[in-house]
């Protein structure tokens, strides 16, 4: 999967200006997949945060989704 705007070179001008101002620009993925291979690729690309959606349903389904996300994060070695 190639997503041009994830590459550092695409964000370099903004990151350079932010660094000059003493700030950093964090990148967040909204509606991120919970598959470990995808999370690993996002982490390698410099993504700092992911937002995961959980189903609006019974507590056991919600807890199962959260457990899958946490397991995937642990597999890749990123902090939840």
C-alpha cells in the first residue's frame, strides 16, 4: 500500500516549519484497522496515534473488539 501523504518527504515542509517553531506535528489515523501488519506499517511510517471504532452493541462484542486492538498493538510492540 502506497499512501503518498504518509511519506516523510510529503510532510517535510510542515515538519521543518514546526521544528523551527519548537513544535512537532503528530499524525493520527482515523478508523484504523486492527490488523497487526497494518499497525506495524503505520508505526514504521511515523504515525503517532490511531483511532479505532468499536461496535455500538452488547458489552461482550465491544470488549472483544477492544481485546483484538490491544492484542494487535502488543504484537507489533506499540503502546495502547
